[in-house]
């Protein structure tokens, strides 16, 4: 079983495309923690659970505990994770984009051989000058990204990790696993270029140093901004890991990269559309998705006034790198 684990708060309009894409590349199960959703994300996840596609858990956090940190601890107790062959902890605005073969997990695993971890580096995608939210696939709308060479923003050097659970696993971080015996994983942890990572990265770290990452084998398309409308909703939602930090103009400037056109993920377009059409054929999912989209649009329109200064500043900077 190949599973993705994630946390969600108000990702309803984007959920089904994200599920469809990752089904199309070979994931077959999703463990999804939700918290404080008011946009029908919970209802969508419950329906996906009834269809056997995901397992939905309400985040077991208490008080001011950070939702993502709680989920990372809890997931190791879940049988679906214990039974998995491969696990990836990632977010709903991140898409695993494999450059090998047909862009399928099988192509990646064949190249990896006996390796047990691979950490795809973020490719940051900007708003592409799009201000209004439109119910179209994120991967088809937002095609402007950070350059293939290292950009100025060190955020672009960050990675997430796909790994095999084992008895050597100590804990899960937002970006990578940690191991009890670090020497045992040496040579079995690959960069996104297929090269074994250094001992110091195995010990700690969530991003590559200059010249050690790249996109040769795989990249993680990170659509942190989407449209200006959706970014306003994200600002209102807040950060799921660092709950004491704001998502604001500074975040926008650090994550909004529109330097080059990258449509490499679109070779999976037809497979993704087919998987999405199959999901949308379920009347309950279709209706829930439609209502979630309407909720998202209504909230964005309200935030045009509630966050007017920020909204106008974002519109003025939209499409800039």
C-alpha cells in the first residue's frame, strides 16, 4: 500500500483534484486529519472514506496544540501507516511530479532500487498573475514557477519525503523521517536527483544546501499561493504547523515565484482528468465539491473588504517574481 498522510483545514475546493492526481500516479490510500473546517472539507472526506479512498480522522489535538505536530505523532499509531509499503507526509497544495518514465511511482521506485527514502525538492509555483478564484485544476492554471537553478529564496530549497516505514523509524517531521540508527539509512536516502544525501542531512534539516538538491528525478510542485482570492482565504485560515506565525504579504513574496513556465506535470493531465471524472461521477462528491466552491468564493469576496489593504497590495504585486 502506498499512502499519503496530510492535515487539512478548509481545502474543500482543491481536495478532489489533489486526490485524483495522486491516484493517477500510483498512490492508493490517503490518511487525512482535519481540524476546524467550515467549508465542507469534513463532509468530502467522510464521503471519500465511505468510498474506500481515504481514512478521515478529526485531529486529536487538545487546546492550543499544533494540529500538524499532533497528526505526525498520531499517524505512527495508525494501522494504515504500520501496514504501508510507502508513506509520504505532505500537504494539499503539493503535488509529487515524477520526471522518470511515465511519471508514475513505479518508475520512481524502479530507479531507486534498494533505497528507502527519497526527498523531492520543492518547485515553488506562483500566482501566474491570476487574481480571481476559478474552479479549474490548480495544475492547469498555475504554470509559472521558480527557475530550475537555485532562486534567491531559500524556501525553494525545502523538501518533503517519501519513505518506507521500518523498525528503524523514530519519528516523523513535517519534511522528513528521523531514524534511530542513522548509519543504517546511509546510502539508502536519496535526493531528488537520485544521489545519496549527506550524513548531516540525515541527522537534521528540512532543505537542501546549495548544489545538493535539484529536479532531475522528481520535484514537489508547491502551489502555496494559487490565486489572490485563494491566498486571502489561506491568510484567514492561518498556518497549520506554526500556529503562532501569520500567512501574510511576507509569506506571499517568499513563496510567489513566476520566473519560468513549467508544464511538466501536465503530461499526467489526461490521467488526472479521468480520475477526477470518476470521483465527480459520485453525486454526493459532486454536490459537496460544488457547495465547497461556492463557500470559498463567498469567503474570498467578503475578504476583499475585510482585508482590503492586503488585497489591493496583492493585486498590485500579482504575477511579479
